[in-house]
C-alpha cells in the first residue's frame, strides 16, 4: 500500500515537474502500473464541493473570505 506522501510525490512529479511515468517509477522504485493507477485516480470530491460552495457564495454577494467561510459553518442557532 502506498503512503500519502508517495502518492503526492507521484502527482507532483508528473503534473508539476512534467516527468514521465517511467522516470517516476524509476526514481521512486515503484512499478509503472502503480504510477499509472495513482495518476488515473480523481481528486477527492470533498474539496470540490467546498470550492463550489465558495464559488456560489461569491456569486451570491459574499465578497470576502470571512463571509464565505461563515457560510460553510453551521448556524449556532440551528437546532440539533
């Protein structure tokens, strides 16, 4: 099983530094199929939903990060 740091390094080496799958596999001592598998995975959906809610907040007139952040928190007056 790969650790989070290795997965992050594979993605960084490929998408930011532009290394090939073969180069990454050789440098990190993992198989090319492992590198392909990591690169084929999508990013987690949770960050996408948070970012899209911030975009909607911005469109709704909340023009600073504090307003957007407060929009993501549950209301303290909401019943449990």
